[in-house]
């Protein structure tokens, strides 16, 4: 027994017009200041006001939002009493908006109490729209909420099926202004969602197709979207791919690359997509040694190798590395500029955090503590995994 | 030798397996919190059984079959029909997925459990190492 949960997805150029049809009185936009300055939030606000909404903007969401931010946002929500929470942004604003929504409806909860097992009873006060402005996180279609515990320098993987937004507006025009680096980093995040969603132990028949198609689109269109941000076809296909991948992995799970990426992001503030993009091939190679089947199957479907088994799985890892190189992203942690001394000084914490990250629940090959340490070292050095 | 599930011998053997597991010790090195596993009757098993498992900092401190849920205090109570427990022990039902689909019902601080998913996985891995004789 399992579930498949999805928002209503409005997609394609002009999808933002779906806001014109929203019914309600008050909308709280949750976003960040950069998106306000870029004018993207203004477009959303204007449409909501034309649709008859009183609108308030909470634009204090920082990259990798923490508990304090969502507590502040929830206070704003409780004072304003919106009937719609409208998230505009990448993963940080959308995840923060989900947490704010939960705390608005359930003020007695602490954000860390949001878990996939305990029912939340949402939608008594508000519903949620998510409008992604990056093509990567997929948060507009997922149950996940990633918040950062700054005291412990740890990312908390929270979530609940009820926290899947009601509506996702996937309009490529909202992501058309991304820089090449942001396009590359977020695109690799989407690729990691697609590959881990397809290959993790919790994969399902319902999510497989989404994950495969997302991976296919990303391998095909990410280089073009990075090379030429004005390539609207590449932008649109990447935007769709990110949501497909989000929907896919949210109904399965991510795996070891995400657990390593969360640890690296919390300790060294590496952009999430860059971190998981680096780690992904190493984790594929690690899994390939004992459980290569799903990776090899995906490699075959994507046309990288018909060899099957470990050889096929390794071909998938190679294709990910090649994609990273084509878009100018690092293929090892050393290439990000982190010093080895600094890295090794934090290695125990990285392993501890990754070891008990929620993404580890669905690893097809579960590393021991020592193997995890080795994985982090191999990923630092850029050495293909041979154990 | 196979151990009947549920029984005092079975839960004690699980404790032995946990105490021999380096992976569990690492994954649960900060864990503090005892469990009572309640095995509820279903068509495959007509009785109710209560299994206590004491867990502290990566080791099992105690394990016993109880006569009732109130015989010992535990921070967490995990409750499921016999057949669902069997599926967990045989690796057919992931315990976290089981909790998410209410096939296993948990009482206790979920926030704490969700911080130790690897430990949960290792407990199940140790369950698989216990030679188990199931009813019918």
C-alpha cells in the first residue's frame, strides 16, 4: 500500500494566468527580497489584486531557511488570516511557505514536529499555490520541507503528504531570468531527484515514468538552458522536467546523494544542486557494486548503455559526470575550492549528519559508517568508487 | 535454532543481534528511548503480546516479553497486527513506510524517531538475522 499525491499542475507559457481564477479574499505571498526586486513578485501581486485579493508579502525568506524565519512568517499569517498561501521562488521560499502554512493552521506545533506520519489537518484556514522561479527543486509538487537548524548546522528533512501544494503554476517565464550557474545547479538537483526517485528502494510504478522522463529531458535540455538562457524551448522543458522529477521523487524518495548533499550544504553552504550533482555519480557507483539493476535499467532507457549490471550502472554515473562537465559544474568537492584540511576537519560531522538523514531510508545499498566516510573522501578527490 | 515470534527468546535474541551490530551502534549512538512492541491478534495469530526493548546509546540494555503494556514504562509504543509485524521482520514492509501508511501505529515523539531513520533500518536488518519461526 502506498500513495500518489499531486497538486493540480498548470504549466506552460502563460500559466501564471491561473491566478486570475483563484477564489478567495486574502493571499499571503511568501518569497525572498531578490524576487521582489526582480519584479516577479509584483507580477503575482498584481494578478491577485486584480482577482480581488487583499495581498500581503512576506519576503524575509533566506537561502536555506531556518526555523526562526518560518516562525516569523507564521506570525504574519496569523495576523493577516489569509485563505491562500502563495509561494513564489525556488526551494527555499516554497519550503518556507509550506512550513508557514502548517504553523498557521497548527500554531501549537514546532516546525521540527512536521513529519510524514502524524496527520496535520491542513486546509481548515488556507490552501496553497506554489510558483517556482527555478527549474530544480520540484518543491511545488512535493511533500518535502527542508529547513536548516543553524545551531546544529544541520538540514532537517521534514514533510507530510498534506503539505503538497493545492496548485503548482509551472510557467517557464517565471524562471527565464536564471543565471547560467543557477540554471546548472538547480538542473542538477532535478536530475538527482529523477535518478534517485527511479532507483531508490521506495520507487513505484506511478513515479517511475515521471522520473525517467525528467531525466531524459534534463540530459537533453540542461546544456542548452545553461548555454543560452534565451532558449525558451530549453527553459520550458527544464521547467517541466523539474516538476516531473519533484512529483516523481516525492512519491518515492531520494537517496544517498541527497543525504550527502544536505550535510555538505548545511556545513559548507554549498548550493544544494551543486552538492548533490557532485555526489550523485559516486553514490551510483557505490550502489552499482551490489544493487545495479535499476541504475542499469535507467542507463539503458536513456540510451547510455545496454550492458546491464554494474557496467550499465557505471555508464549512468559516467553520463552524470559528463553532463556536469558540459555545463561547467564541478565533478569533485575539491573542485569547489574547499580546502582538504577544512573538509577533513568536518568529516565526522558530515558522516554523522548524512548517516541519519531521512533520505537514507530508501538507499538500495546502505553504507556503513566507514563506507560513508570513504564516499565523502572519494567525492572530495574525484575518485570513482571501487568498493 | 529458530525463535518463535513473539516470545521472550525472540526479543532477547534481537537484543543480542543489536548489541553485535556496529552499524546499529553507529546509527543510534545518541539514541535514548525504550520501545514496547504490541503484537495485536489477527487471522494468523489469536493473541496479544507485548515485547519490551530497552535502547540506549547504540546498545540494547534490556529485552523481555511483558504480560501487559503497563508492566514497564517505555517512551515509544509501536502497535500492529501480527501479520504486519511479520512483514516488517521479513523485510517486506519498511517500518517507516509502515508508519506512514498506519500499518504500524506509533505512540511517542515522532520528531525524535524521524531523526534516526538509519537506526530504524538497522533494527530491521537485525530482525532479519534472528532465525524466526512464525505462527501458521
